[in-house]
C-alpha cells in the first residue's frame, strides 16, 4: 500500500509553461493531459480550452512532485479561489475510497468519486475547513 501528497497548482492558461519551468529547475519530465483528451461536460460548459491542461505533472528522480491545471475561462479564478489543491494519490481503490469517505464528512463534494479519463478513480472535495482535496488512484501514463 502506498500514498503520497502532491501540491496541485492552478493557472489560467499557463500550466504547461509552469510545468516545463519546474521540470527545468527540478529535473524530471512533464506528463500532460489536455482538455481535448478528456474534458467532461462540466469543463466544456466552463469554456475549457482544448489545448490547455486538464491535468499535468512533473516528478523528478529526486522525489520532487507537482501537478498543475488550467482553470477554464468561465470558472472563477483568482489568488483567493482555488490557488492550490492538496492531491492524494494512491495505488489501491479501497484505500483511496477510505480517505474520500473521511474527507467528505462536513465537506462539499465538487466532483464525485468515480472513474475519469485519466484515472480509474478520481474525486474532488472541499473539506469543512475550506481545503480542496483531489483524490485519485494512479494510472500508468500512456503519453
């Protein structure tokens, strides 16, 4: 059983550029999943830009790990709205579901826990303290 936490940064059209920069600083390679590759109805309604990132990340050999996302144009975004997510990624659905069940107590579910185009199990919740958590089961990246 394995779980990690990774900082998840939100941008307005600069996620790929930021990840390229972080990879140049910390090492590692950028992996990216665009809205064109998997936008849901919600992201499409929010005006998702096809070539912007629905999900992206860098993980270096030294252990540095960061994720990023381009907030769609019709979704509110400023330094005080969703500047950072706490991402918890695991290898077992049962473990991730257990964390999810705990975090939703008194929280607001933003995306139900379930399959996503980039993960067999994904969900988003803002907990009762106002912290937004992204919970998912890691899937192999198929570039």
